[in-house]
């Protein structure tokens, strides 16, 4: 492994932001990134690349304003609608700029103070191939009480610094050049309408021997829309996540070879759901995680062959 692949001070890092029709969220994120890039200047040279997954290029003006404000940000258009295509454009952008690492951020996120410095510090200290940090959900003011108390909108593994993780996702993640060279822009379009292309890509990275670790201080916030603060959405998203995991396993290993592992995961999630529901005394804030796990178990068991196409309408209205 080269020094660049292992992490270290003075390297070039490309922060990528796929977006489609979210100018307010994108503007907020770019404003926060300007300060983060300045604070992390001693650790790395940082370029921000916005991947506009919209042929009408609605992000162009937002990027131009951020550039006039002093942020080193570039605008790239990926005209083929769908998150796997946008993520592949992110990888191509990092490789084309000879980056030592790529960072994935979503346009509905914004970083807490010190986020970038913490993410880079974990990478430089551990030499890991993949570093991921937590995302804390920010709910609307009128969200039901259970939504905040349950924690289901927080993506936090509650692990110590540099703890190993099995699977990463693309919401707040640094990926070293070694991974980009090995996998390339191969987010699978089969997940275009269903989601889980990041689950599939990072599972392939793990199976290729890439090491992923956790960076608890590298915190971002994620805006949670009002439509998500519903029990029906929690159950449906759990089902979609389980179905995506089952489909990924079948693609990577073949359906027959993957079946025992998928079944074991379904049983584990189903058992956890039952325990959570029984132990909660039916307090909604406590058993909502059980509901989510039940959805995951159901998706693993029956959703793989025909996963729900959550993003079909969103893709076609772009």
C-alpha cells in the first residue's frame, strides 16, 4: 500500500456531493464546507465536487455562489438519473483529479464543527481503507415524540474511535484511493430504483479485503423530512433495507449460496424485533426500533427477488 492509500498529511481529498433538485440543502452544506476546508488545510488539500444528477443543471447557480464565496468547488453533471449513476460519477471525479481519498456526503446533510478534521485524523492515524462517521437526524418541529426518542433516524453505531466496522454506507464516508482503484465506478444500476447500491459496493470492498473503521467525532447532521417521521415509513424503509441486502447477497454469491446467510440475518433481526417489542411494555418510542427490525427481517425473507422500487417515481420526475 502506498503512503497516499494509507492516509497521511498533505494529500488531496475530494469531497463529493451528489444532488438533484435540492438547492437549499446544497447551499447549506456548501456554506458549512467552506469553514471545514479552511480548518483542515494543514491535514489535506480539499476539493469539493458537486455531482448534479439533473440534466437541467439546477445546482449550477448554487455552486457558482459558493465558488464566489471562496470555496474550491466544482460542478459536474451526470445526466442519467439515479443514485448509482451519481455515485459512479463521484468515483470518476475523484480518480480524474488524482485524489488520495474520496469523501461521500449527501445534500441533505451538514457537518458539525471539526467534522472534516476528525475524519481525516482517523484515516491518517489508522491507515484504514474506509472511514465512516455518524449522522444525527434533525427532525421537524412538529415531529411526533417517538421519532426523536426512538433514535431510528440517527445513524450511529455507538463504537469507540477506530473500531472496525463490517459494512459502510455512503452518507458520511471517506474512501481511500486503494478502494477506488480496486472497485472503480461500479455502483450497480440494478439498484437504480430500489436503493442499496452503496450497501452492495461497500460489501464488495469488504470482501476484497478493505478495512473499514469508525470515527465517532466525525459527526454530520441529516435533515429528516416530515414524511419520514411516520411509523409506516419506518416499517417500509426497514423492508426496503432488508430486501436490498438480500438482493446484494444473491448478486455477490449466487442465490443458493447466499440463502443460509440471508436466512440467518432474517432470524437475527426478527428475534431482536420480538425482544424489543416485548421488553418495551408497548411504549412507542421504545418499540419503534423493533418495528424497523421486523421490516428488515421481512425484506430479507421475501423482498430480495422483487424489492420495492422506492425511487422509481423520484427518478422519472427529474
